[in-house]
């Protein structure tokens, strides 16, 4: 199990905004694309993963218990912000801290 599969702090810490072209059927979608019903519109050129702007953020696509075992239910079709985020970002440790996890 990778460290990300036992963490998930980023999915429970940050807003995830991206262009609607990454939605299912969009010109820039990976795999099947992000299902529109898992997003909320922000502007004409931005959608957001549902749950990521809540007072206690948690992406609607995150399954499992943060810090124990997690998975992304749309991993192959996840949007670009999720694809670009990794443990090398300082934001990873900020998210881990926010969720009560030790830094990597």
C-alpha cells in the first residue's frame, strides 16, 4: 500500500477546481472523465469536486478512513489538480498536519 492509500489528507483538506473540459465526455478528460454529478459549478470555466469546499472538506470521490486506508473512486478519471499533487508538495505535509498525521 502506498503512503497515499493510507493517508488521503489532501482529499480532505483542499478545494479541487478544474476546467469543465475534464468532465465526462470533455475534450481534456482522462479515462471516462469526472462525472458531472460529482461536481458543483463555480463559473462558466471552473467546476469543483463536490465536498471540497465544505467547512470540513472531503472530496465526494474519497472512500475510506483518512490516515488509515483510502482510495479514490474515480482514480483513472481524476482531474488535473489531483494528478499534479504529490508527496513532494509542501501542501502534502500541511494537509497531513490538518488531519492530525505526522509529516512525511
